[in-house]
C-alpha cells in the first residue's frame, strides 16, 4: 500500500467543465481532505484534434470559484510535473517502449480502409470485429511481419502501438463502489496505446501518470468503468501496484432518463456549467452568474450520488469534509432536481452575513452599498438565488406596476373603503418600527370592527403590485412613510377611475 494519500482530477480541455466533471472534482477534493491527502489537477490534453481554446482556463477558474483547491497543478507545480500531458510525450514513449520490449505491446500498420473492410465483413456475417488474439495474426503488425519489414514500415511513420491483450483470461478486479467485477479478455480488443500522430491515448497516459504521480485513489466517472479491465491489465504488464478504483454514478436528466447534458439546461432553464461559457455565439449561463453560492452548489452536488444516515441536508464546507466518505457513494445515477438545488442554495444564503452578499445586490440594483444592505435585510429570507434580484424586487426602488387582475379584484366599494380607512390610519402612525406600525393599524381596525386580514392584501397590492413579497410592515419601514402614502393614494386612484 502507498504511504501517501493522493487523488487527482484529470479533465480533458475539450470544452467547458460540466456539472458532472465539477462533482467528480468535488468528490476527489473531499476525499483527499478527509484522508489528510493531496489533490492533483492533471490536464489530459493529448487529443489535439478535440482541444478547445480557453477550456483549460475555464476549468481552472471553475475549480477556484467552487473552492476546490488543488495542491499541485499546472499553475502550482510540485515534483511530479509536468501536469499537462501534452508536455509529457517523451515519458510515454519510454514506457510504451518498455511494453514492446516485454512483448506486451506491438506495432500495427493496418490502414483505416483495411480495418473498415474487416468490420464490414464481420457485420455481414452477423459478428463484431475485435482486434485481439482472435485475428491479430491475420493483420498487418509487428507480430506477423519480419523484423526487417517492421523496421522499414516504422521509418514511414504511419503506425500505432497496440496493447497485446492476453488470450483466454478472466480479469477480476474490485471497484470501491461496485464491488468485484470479472471480464473475459475475449471481449477486450487490443487498444491503441500510441497514435499515429505521436501522442498517447488516454489509456496509456492515464496509467503511466497515475503511477508516476503516486496516485493512491482513482475516483472518476462511470463512463470510464468499461476501460478499467484494460487499465488493470496495463498495471499488471508494468508490474505496478494498482490504486483504489471508484467509479461515480451518472448525473441524470430531471426525468431520470439519460445523462444530463447542456441541452437539458437550455431546455429546462438551468445551468450545467460552473461559469458562463460562450459557444458559437451562444452564452450558456453558469451557476455563478445565475446566483448560486459555491457552498450551496457543492452541498447540493454531494447528494448527487452520495448519502449518509443523518437527516441533516445542509452542510458547510468543513462539514462536507468531515462527513463525506467512499462508503456512502451510490451505484445508481441521481436525477438533477432544480427545486432541491434552489432550496439548498437558499439555506446557504441565510447563513451568510450581509457583508458577504451586499455586492450582489448593489450590482443588480445599481445602488450604493448602504441601500443595498437595507434591501438585502428585507429580501434575504425570500432568496433562492442571487441573480435577477432587480427583476423580482423592482418595486423596492420604483413605483410598482399593479397587476391588472388585482385592480379588477379590488375595484369594488368594500375594498376601496378599506383602503381609504387603512391609508388614514397609516397617516397617523409613527414609523419608528415595523411592530409599532402593525400594532397601531391592527388596533385601529379592531376599534372600527374591521378585520385586519381583509386589509392586508389590499395594502400589499398597492405597495408591491402583486400579492407576494417581504413582511408588509418591514416593507413600510424600508419605503418610508411618504412613499407608502404616495403608492396607496395612486392605487386608490386606479381603483376609482372610470
């Protein structure tokens, strides 16, 4: 067993970091901190054709926003670098050479056209073409060619290196989440380890780097589970100690049918990326820009694939490190639930003091910090997110636009009379505190044998423009007496005009 606990998050810069990738990073971070270990960010950028400009920076910025701190990374290198795989090609050449010398890998010179021919030929016979012990000796590779023929073809440079999968073996291995797994080598093809462009494939680079970087636990997405048998074979071929493997369940669409994608976010109106991402002129909003707190999002993401026996659902960053463990990770996928995310985020908003949040309000309403602080105090208990605040609470700084249905609802003699009486009471009330206004108004209504509960919706409609919002009397203190009276008089005019 390795003496040090070291985990890695190893994304490919082929686009923006998806919530599934962010959750993988979070789980690795929590486990590393729980076990007093280290987290390494390794960028697997060997697929040059799929590399997307700006993707690596987006990944790094996303992790920083989410508070997922890496102990080693391209920006913060340690003794195990380089941390971009594209800078490690000489290392991979050395180790693929070792496999060839051991007889565990070989050169293959088959053209794409020839391989397509074999695949089509097998399909016509109702079979599946697998390049392995079943047919490798019928193909063009260093196992069927002489040394001289191989040397000449290598000079031309058009070749790949394939792993020589053992014949007729059952490979048994353990996944920390899914238990014991057994795979027959008859079902594993001779995977390409080195491509014709001189770059390694994921399989070789991944195993070599995890060994050289002394990774003790490989925690990654379920999509890599089918590759685990090959990786186990590579560890055995190199005679290296294997890390602990754990493959995380998928994050599913809200319907539970299929993996969550960026199209689902666009369809259902929620983000799937940590930060804004622009692609083909379209901006996909991120969780940050949509007003989610990192602590809230992390708290929610933990429950996308993990649970414990406690009833608590709200965890601070330090709580997550203390509570999280591998044993609580589920095998089955978890549905993305926007309502649950919003609720958890709202609970985290309530735990923050105003100084931590006031800039959101100041920027959204375009007001100074002093007024922003007053607004925040008023609306904070009702907040699920910290974006679009002005849209939802514009009536705090501008006269409201009264919903036409409310004007119809209250355009009757009884409502107008109640509004008039309540306005007269408010004129006489002292605006020292919300409780004082409430006690005075309720007392006046009682003395006139009127039900205060009938008056409240009318006042709220006049002050807010709709039948929702913060505590009515806290709102009056915020607006101040002259604005309250002005709005109620304007509302009365709308109810009485022809």
